[in-house]
C-alpha cells in the first residue's frame, strides 16, 4: 500500500462547534496520517473558524460558504469531482459524525486489494448525539441490508427498491472513480442519498466492518432551501421522487436481475420486504404468495396515492435522464420518467 496516497476529507458544518471539534479530532486519531480536511462552514458568521484555529492542525482548512448554501447543497459540494488538493482518495465526514482510527487505512487497502474505486463502509449509529445520553448501537446500519463483498452497479442500485443504498458518511472513493457522486441541484437531503445510489455506474465494495459513526438526528439538519411545505406534503413529494428512482432502477436492471431480485442472497432484506417494496413502487413484478391479496391491494393503494398526489423535485426527470445518458445504455431520452 502506497504511503504517499493522500486522502481529502470534506466536512460540512453549521453551528455545531462541539460536534465539529469531535469530528476533526477523530481525523487526527487516524492511523493513516497523510490526509487533509476541508471544512465548509454554512454559518453566515463563520463560527467554525474558531474550532479549526484552536486545533492548529495545518492539515485542516477552513472554507466559509458565501452565500449560504443550506444543508443539502453544502453536503452535495463535498462530493464534487474538483480536486484542488490533488488527493488520491476522498470521503465526507459531516460535523456530527466521526470515523474510527482505521477508517482511511482499511478503506485504502480494500480499494487496492479488490481493484475498486468506491467503498461503502458500514457505520454504527449514535443515539442522542450531543447529549449526556449519547450511546452507540451494537449493530451497523448496513447489517440488515447487505452482505460483505463486491457488487456490480446494476445489482447495487437495486438496493434502492427495499432501502436507501448508500450513506454519505460511509462512502470512500478514489480520484479514478467513474461515478459522478455530486447531484448538482438543490433537493431534499434525504432524497440526495437515494440519488447518489442511483449514480453508481461501476463496481462498489461493501465493507461490513463498521469504522464510522452516523448520528441519528435528522431533525437537526432540515435547513433545505425553500422547503416550507407541510410535513405530509414533503413526505409525499419525497416518496414520489423515490418511487420514480425505484421504477427506473428496475427498468435498467434487465430481466435476469429482475428475476433474481426476490431470491438473491446479496441483500439481507427478507423476501417479504422486497415484495412489499415492489408493490408499493407500482413495479409490475410477480411476488407469488409472499403477500396476501389484501396486503397487495393496500400497498398498491399507497403507491397510487404517492404517484397521484406527490410532486417530484422539478429537476429530477432531467437528473435521471442525464445519469442514464452517462451510463451509456442507449435508451431514449426521458421517455418513461413520469411512469
């Protein structure tokens, strides 16, 4: 393993100085010493600068967002292809998250050993983050979703049907990665991870040893620009966007992947969960006796409600079309994006 490989960490932050300090200190504790971190502060007052200055580590660089980007765009810029530090590898450590000491070293070793440019690393969950009651889960968030190993992109993207696929803090990628992980337009921060899963166009290695920590505090990161709709409306709109991605993923997977979806052991989701997701997404697949007729009708009704009432992000159809084109499938432009 080359000791010269440089890792650039991108850290979005907003008014959480104690959490940011802990996150940056977890970088300082890495067994891999050749890294730099760019902190992107979305606080108009630039409060994160004091934290960076106090650590006095020349590897940590403060960047002040001007104008303010808000949550999803601040996170999204951390997945840019821009490489001003001339780094070899990249990862994102949001201010309230952290990484274990071996995170960088083991991910670099995996990339080199397996010949992949993207790793999805398992994460522990932190409950009550930032409080005296904070505690870590005794399981990884990928434990019930994936098995250890290398996934071809068509198979990996199918994890969108029963689940979410990637987690921002679990991704570790090389400068040679072909997948464009930056979404490129403001959208719901949750939808962003579904979109990022959809962008994977190359083999990805899922590593089940948890070497990162994800804070379960979504209510603290809801500063999406212009998102003033009611909770129900936001949920329906989000689910409509996810439904579109699920249907497009199914279409792109091809017949052999579709036939194997309910049976494959590459996903840990049980067969009923997979069947429920297919029906709710209004995907015309045979699920046999896995579900009762009543369950199928209820799930289909929920799916129809989402399709009828939910409004997808304005730029979602264009995003799907652009990623489809990048994938080089040769399919027509956006002919079935509203299906």
